[in-house]
C-alpha cells in the first residue's frame, strides 16, 4: 500500500504542476478560457490527495507529510471555491496576490516532499518541474498581470 501511495503522490504532484504550467502558457498566449478549463481540471487532484491522506493515516508517515498534503488540499479547495465557483477577483490587490503566491508555493513546494517519498528520481523530476512552473508563474504574471 505504501509503495502505491508513493507512486500516486509522485504522479499527482507532477501532473498537477504540468497542468498549472499549461494554465500559465495558455494565459501567456491569450487563451484565457482554455486556461480556466485546465485550471478547473486541476482540481481533480483532490481525489488522489484525499486517497494519499487516508493511506497516510494507515502507515507510519511523519507529521510533515500531512502538512504537505493538508496545504495542497486547502490550496486546491481555495482555487475551486474562490477562483472557479465564486470567481472572486483577488489578483487585483497586491496584498492578496502576495498571500496567494505564498500559499501557492507552500502547497506546490510541499508536493516535492510528497513526490520524494517515491525515490530520488521522482524528487529530482518534481523539483525540475516545480522550478519551471515557478519561473513561468512570474513570467505570465509580468506579461498578463494575472
């Protein structure tokens, strides 16, 4: 069970970050509606994240593992409710953008830890994808203001 959970964690982390990279690329290319749909699809990460939380409770995971998962689950729920359901325009206020970016990087950065449970190769791959995602987040913000 633990080996399966480790692989699910690694795949979830990487697929989620690749979806977010796709969101940034669509925003840069002016395809905002496609980016919105990709972002909505990324909320499906809640399914494997919930599985990982339940599986983690049945194994001997350290507390930080649950912090990583908890942050990611909360972030995805925030995105779903605030961005997709209520469509709150929080990106126009600098203070809320700063808080949002900190939350985003804490959550996705924690997923490097989740992915690293599957081994060094997954840790390296996830770190590379995270860094690409991070760079693109600032590039797309500079270009689009979103």
